[in-house]
C-alpha cells in the first residue's frame, strides 16, 4: 500500500534529532528523503548514547532510528560546488527541511531567499 507522501521528494539539510525525526516520519509515510551530511557525517551519527550503547552496525541507535528510510549524501556546503549541488537538489525537491541556525543557513546559501 502506498503511503500518504509517496512520490514526494524531500531534501533535508539538518543535524541532530528534531528535524531528522520529522524527515523520518515523512519517509515512513512514503516520501523519498535525501539527507545532506557534511563530509565527516552528521555529528549525531558518531555520537554515543548516554550509556554508550551501539547499534547492530556499531553506530548510534538513536541516529539510526531518526534517519531510517532515508538516502544520504555527503556534501561540503562550504565549497561553491557543494552549494551548487544543494541548489540543484532543492530545485528537484518538493520539500526542503533544515534546522540550521540563521548564520549557517546564510553561510551555506540555504535561506528562503536563496
């Protein structure tokens, strides 16, 4: 059975928990979610839980949960070529989500006006 968001393309430029959790819910409902991470990966990816647990692949189970059902791409948003790739991805997407603070959105050229 198709989900309510089947066919919807979502681009997520977000870190940590809240916005990735929203992307997870959209993926659960059938959206095609692409998560943009820095070349070293989302900081939350490499973090450990308070008790130091790891998931089946050795990673952070909370990160794995909040990012299930997504595709991921590493892009250097400080580089002009990286910004150009994100701009093309935004143009091909129906939804853009981010939880970056305003200063970073400006630095990476992912503000509403961009």
